[in-house]
C-alpha cells in the first residue's frame, strides 16, 4: 500500500505543479488593467488613526480590541493571552497616551493657524 500511496502523492504533486504553471501562463497573456484609483487611496486616515499608529503595538492591540471592537477587558485578555488586570492598565495608559498625542497635535495645528492669520 505504501508504494501506491507514494506514487499517487507524486502524481498529485505533478498535476498541481502543471496546473499552477498553466495558470501563471494564462495570467501573463491577459492584458494589463489600467490602474483604477481606489476611493480609499484618496482619503485621509484622520487624526485618530494617525495618532493610533504612533502608539506601541501592545497599546494599539488593546485599544483596537476594547474600543474599536467593543470587547470587554476579559475578552481582550483572552485574545491577547494576558491577565485582565494587564489589559485594564494597558488600556488606561494607552488612552492617556492617545489623548496626549491628539491634544498636542490639536495645539500645534491651532498655533499654525494662528500664525498664518
């Protein structure tokens, strides 16, 4: 039975390889599509999204799970593999950092607008 299984597996692998080569060849023969502007490319992420990207990965994860996805601290703790108390403290610190960053950004924007006027 083992020799039959090895031959069958080899034949299946060869068939997949041939199919993949045929597929790639077909795709290369197709005419290239002109680049169509995606509506999302023209949009700004916004201040909140830009501020979120300035946070550490752990802060981004906890903010995303608890604030954006609406998970409880316990659910986020299970998803992240940490104790619920850790999520609670990370969330508190991340919100504070995010608020400070947004406040600093708003203050500098207002200062720039004041100096231009």
